[in-house]
């Protein structure tokens, strides 16, 4: 039958030659290839990353766990406008807005603030659209922090207790893998 | 020949026993490191320096695992299978001449477990018995995969033993003796010609026989590319599918001991055993130039020969592992075709060739 695409390749099944039937030449060829790998592994540094001691650095543009930023005076930047929740394609963000009371000016920057702000990390696809939507530069996806595995689903709903940036940056959670400044610089020069 | 005291011989047997176990233990480590290196990986390097304590960790793990008996298994035979595999594997190393004689005053210690004049037949007998361990274990498991693996092991071993025996006959035609020690001595050379030492090894006179023998050795020890009895892709684990804990460990151990014995037999039969190049010259030099007594010089040569034999054995063990991590497994019909229609006719041709060469006095 004529082939429609006329690209069919007719394969000829030739009988094996004596060298092929004797197996030995092919076996020695294979052995020499693995031996090259043996010496390469024995002499050169292997590509293996010895995990607990070494970690593979993240890309500098990696989008990890969200953080709700504070401004330079330590006030929460979020004003609960809801643009991030609207932008979110996975509908992972919910929030309840509240009015700032008198005497709370040192806590919240605007008159309106988020009483609760929750992100479901199981729904989140870490696309970063909330970060782009935020007019107050409040939501950021950190480059060095991932949502760790947990046993219960409700533990993946991150509230303000876990999202808001601590007042002193030293108190930031050490959970997740930290990218050192050197590693970040190295990656930036590599990608540039 | 005056026999050394029985006590010394017992010590030698125990040492050979211990060395076989030690080599099998570290074969597991070596296998993993070599596999890793051949695949550009690191291999075990956590337990101790360079991971050298890994076999200990493995042993602890195996001993503390659950001992599982499948429903409907024949319990007695289920335990007996791995024991038999282990016993026969260990017994076959007893007749291998690891070295010449060590002379201490009146006592002469032969570095060989048992000196019998049918040593090669003994090794063959033990290797043939070894398949019973696999057969019994596979049958007693009450599992179709185990049984299939056991049947494969049996038919594979029988098929390849024929070619192996025929390859060996060519060696025996030249040596005229079944004693491994005698075969070793015949490969020594006192000729002054530089390359004479290596040219006197049987592998130079029997290259075809050696290739047949080593291929059959791979099949007899159930190593890749002929590891069809365990064949994970088709039979899960073959004869040891149902085995767990140290019973599984014994099967794996028996395989490594078999590899060690096969390497030792190949070194003795084809690679001159404990002979090494320039041994006669070295002994003469030690006596004449260094002024050592002949006994001391001979002892030094014996120890060097022992080291040399183990170097040969380790190269063969490395080769076994190298091939395992290079070649894929044969299909069962390919295995049988290779054994019956290629290796056996080749081995018979080799016998005829050897006979012709001996008749015309080209080799002796």
C-alpha cells in the first residue's frame, strides 16, 4: 500500500554478520565505554550533590512561600484591597478587611488593613500574579523558602501568623533552604 | 610427598574459610562502588571512611529483618535451600592452591586447604551441587516465580557445565593431571627467556578454551548477562523472591563466594596460579646477591606468589562486576542457543585442535 505521507522508511532486516553473532566485539566496545566512565568517576569530581551537607542552590528568580512585608517603620503594608485575591488564578487567597482603630497607627500603614489573610498553599500554584497585582508592594514570593510537607491539609492554610514578616528580620524562620549571598551572585552571573 | 601435620592443614582450611567470607563480604561493597563509578555516581560513602563499614551495616540490617515464611512453603526445605547454597559455595574453595609451600624449620605448610589429586573434579562436583540450593529454595517457596527461577537455574547450569567441562578437558590434555597444584606447577617456567613466564600460562595455549570457560563461569555463577534465574524483570527475584532476612543474605553471599571461587579457578587453570613472572630469577637473585638462605628466599617467593594470585583473583572479580554493569541480560532462548549450538561445538573443536597441536608437538 502506498504510504500517505511518503515518509515511511523501509527497514531491511539484514542477517547479522559473523562479528555481530560472536557478540565479543560488541561486548568489548561496551566494556571500554563503561571503563571510560569508571575512570571519569574515579578521577574527576562527580556531579552528585551530597544532600544533607550540600544543597542545590535555588534560582534567583525562584518563587517560594509568600511573605506579607512590613514597611520601613515596621507597619504592615497590606491594606486588604483584594487585588491579589482577584488576580489569583487558583483562588487560593482569602482575606477579611478591617478598619484601623486609633492607636494602631504603628501597626498598620493604611486606614484599612487585613484582619485575616489566608493563603491555601495546596491550591497555590506559585505563579506570582498576586505579587504583580499588589499596589502596596506587600506580597512577595520569597526566593529561598518552600512550603514544607505536613501531615494535615488544614496545616497548609497559612494565616497571618505565618505569612507576615517578623518585625526583626533575624527572627525569620530558618525552615526551608537558604540561598547564601555568594550562591545567589554566582547564579546571577551564570544566568547573565 | 610427605604430608604436613593435620593441625596445620586445619588452620589453613579455617583461614581459607574466613578469607572466602571476607572477600564475599567486601564483594558486596565493591560491587556497589564499581556499579556507582561505572554509572558516574558516588556509591556508598557514609558508613565509615569511604563507606568501608557498609557491609557491616548491611549485615546488621539483614539480621534484624523479619524472617518470613510463605504460606504453604515447606519450612524445612525453605531453610535448607540457602544453607546448601552457602555450604557448597564455601566447600569448593578448599582445594584451591593459594600458594606454594611455607617452610618453617621442620614444618612445611602447604597454602591449600586439601591437597587431592582430583581437585578440579571436586570443584566441579561442588559447583554442580550448588544448584541444588537454588532448586530446593525455589521449590520450597511455593511460588511460581521462584519455581521458574529454580528451573531456569538448573537447566542453565547443566547446559553450561557441559561446555565448561569440555573446555577444561583441553587443559587436562596438556597437563595430564586433575590436581590444581600440579596444573599450577606446570605453568611455572625456569627458562631464561623474558616472556617465557607469561607464555607458559595456559591462557596463551588455550585462548579459545579460556573464552569458553569464562563465559560458562558467568553462567554457572548466575551473573549478568546470564542471571536469568533471578531476572527481576520477568521473575521478580527468581528463586529468592520469597526470601527475606539473612536467608536472602546467604543466597547473595553464596553468589559472591561462587564468583570468588570461579575467579580463583580461572586464575589457577589459565593464569598460572601462584606463579608470577621472573620468580625463578628473583629467587636466584635473593640467594646469590642478597645472601639469603634458599628456604627464606623460597618463603618470600611463596608469599609474593600468594599476593600475585590474589591480584589475579581480584582482577577477575572486578571483571565479573564490570561486565555486570555493562551488559544487558540475555533472553532465555538466546542463552540456550549460545550454550548448546555455539559453546559446545566450539569446545569440541578446541579439544580437537589441542589434540592436533599436542600430536604434532607444537604445544606440550
